[in-house]
């Protein structure tokens, strides 16, 4: 397939020149594809096997397909053949080209869209990338929704190479709540996200930016009304961890989180585990106790309490908080904060452990969940967003989910070769 030849002219507007050159080449590419498809149709019409198998031409019909180059409309023959009691009709050219019967969008374009979703592109970004296809966000959403990734995700994890854990396996655990549309109703859902890793990657980490080593992700998406039993959840985590890591029973597990009761309880269901409270959430509560934007005395008190927290001095931290004289109407708030630190005593004491390298649970929620949502008030279709999560987690987990889907798609079409 050739491209539109450059013409020497006196056009001094370089922007218009590039636009015109691109437009002319797109037209030529689409015309080349149209000619190629119609050539295939003519070859089938002239072939001896078509005549020998009793396929009788019965007129022409136009077919339009949507590709990365835009819409391509071509003419092909419809054939009829006798099937015991009546004539059936078939488009042999469509079968030869492996064009889906009830879909105008080519599988090539569909997989291109899935690849972009896996890398974190939003639907609006994808529409802008494939400008020639004139995609809408509704079209992109329907393409994503049309797949069922759950079974494929399980199949693709069966033959992966497991990672040997050097010393510790970290669990960064958190959850968030979003609204999704299902059966034309908007409902609230809980997303529980767990990030596994084995510490810092010394090869790629810098002083300012730390990179986690052997990072893997697991999520659960369930209605807000459905409760999750911690013992069953931890059993699921152990099963998932064994899929990615080889020596899970021989190492120490570090459970990290924001202090929620289910995260604290998780420590009880895993032998040789330590619980570490997220410093981000702890210091946020300390700032509420010692607001220090304009008060230098509070700033010093906040810094002292922060130092006590980082040193794992739980008793000293609690004593300092109990000595505070709250302002009128602030006693209840102070009591709740003290209760929060009291409930997370073990997580505070373990701050001094050498295995404490910080907690990235909140960042994982932001980079995986909220990034896909677009940090806005959008309400996605339930199946669409669930598939987006599967694609993103497959990319983080280094699973070739899209390659697996391409192979399955090709195998499903192998039966088409029976016509030839």
C-alpha cells in the first residue's frame, strides 16, 4: 500500500500542508483497504471450491467496518446454499476476513482500546487518540463492557513464574467507596485493594522516589450492603499470594494500613506477621489535635508527638494526648482521636522496626482506583469499571491478559477455515 506522494507547491502554510497530507493519505489507505476487500470477494467468486460446495451468488450488499483509520465501506456478494429443506445465506468474504457478524468495530481496534485502558488511559484520552475512528465515550465503554475478563484473568495466572521473597512480604491494605450503575440503578460499592511487594527495588529507586519491588495487586468489588468476613478475606489473600510468590509460608508478612478494624484483625489470621500503622493517617489526626498553620506552640507540640509516633513510643504519645486541654466543644473529637491511637497500639509500637519502610496503601488507591475514575463525579457502568480494574491490575501484575485474549479470539475463529 503506497502513500500519497508529496507535491511540490507554493503553499507556505506548513500546518495546512501537514493536515492536507494526512487527510489525503487516510483517504488513500481506506481506498486501498476497500479495493483489497473487494478483491478477496472477487477471488472467492471465481474460485472452484465455491462452485463445488454449492454456494450460489445472490446479489451484493454493502458492509461498513470501523478501523483505526476510520470507517471503510465495501461491496461484497451474498451467497445462498441448500441446507436440507431450505436455502441459507452467508457472506463468504466476511468469513474470509474474519469480520464479526454483529459488530462493525474490528477486533484489531477493540484490542488497541484495551491496551490503552491497561496502561491507565481514560476513555476521553482514547477517543482523542483514535480521532479517525470518531469514537465516543459510550462506544469505548460498550467495547470494554463486552468482554468477560474474570475467567481469562484466572486462566492467565496459572502458568506464571513465581517470585521468591528475599525477606519480607508487605501487604498494603485499604478500601474506598464508589458509585456504579448496574441494571439502570446507581448503587454504592466497596473496593478493597491489597498491594503486595517485597520492599524497595534498589535498582530503580532513588533518594526522592522509591520503587516497590515485585509489586502485585488484588482487589474485591462488592456492594456496600455485603459484609466481608476478615477470616475469609485473609484466606483469599493467602491463595492469591501463593499464585505470585513461591516461599510464602517461610517468610514474615508485614501488614500495613490506616488502622481500620479489619486491617488490625488481619494480623491475627496470619502467622509470623507484624502490623504497622500508616504514618500518613496518624499524622493527619495529630494535625487535627495540634493545628499549626498559625500557632508556633502547636507546631512544636505537633512535631514532638510526630517524633514519638515515629519512635514507636506509644505510652508517651498517649500521655501527651491525654494532657491536652481541649477547647469547648472539642472534647468528643479529642476522645475519638485518642481511641484511634489506643486501638492501634501495636501498629504504633512497630514503627521502630527495621522492616518498617512506610505504607503506600493510600497512594495505591489513588493511582489505581481514582485514576481510572478520573478524580471526578463520573458514574461508570459496573461491568465496564470492573473490566477496567482487571486490565489495570493485569498490567501491574505483569500478566499478558490482552495477548491471551487475542489468542483465544483467534482460536475461536479457526472454524472459519473450514470454508476454504
